[in-house]
C-alpha cells in the first residue's frame, strides 16, 4: 500500500518577509481594500454554483464491523465496488442530514 501525502500551504513555514506583509495587511482597515476588480457575488451566482468537479475527498482506511446481511446486500451487485457503494450511501445520508440542519438554522 502506498502512503498518501497531502501537502498544504500551512505545511510550509512562513518567512519573516511574509509575516511582515501579513501583519501589514491585517492592520489595514476594510474600508481601504479595493474591490473594483472583483465582481460582486449575487444570489443568482450562488443559485447556479456547482461543486468543484475535481474535488476528491481524502480516503481514510478504517476497520468497520457490519452485519453479515448488510454486507451481502452491498455485494449483491458484485464483489468489487461494495465499499464504494457503502461510501456513496453514507455520503447521501450525510448530505441529507447537513441540508436538514442548515434549514433548521
């Protein structure tokens, strides 16, 4: 099995020059920020927005104990892909739950 390496900008140390620039920006009041080259995001933009098609969640290997009948049901469409089907089912439930919580808030 190969090791998954995920690097982010926060993995790199901030240089002294970068720290000074960030401190200077943090002290600048919002009224001095020039937004002229950034279009305003309207409600129509968000209605037509789509999730990033290149987004791939990081996979985490776990050991999961499930009932034998559930495993058989997942495998009924073939031995291969049952873990992906399980993941898709869990993701569907998660998204429904998050949407329900967002509506209640």
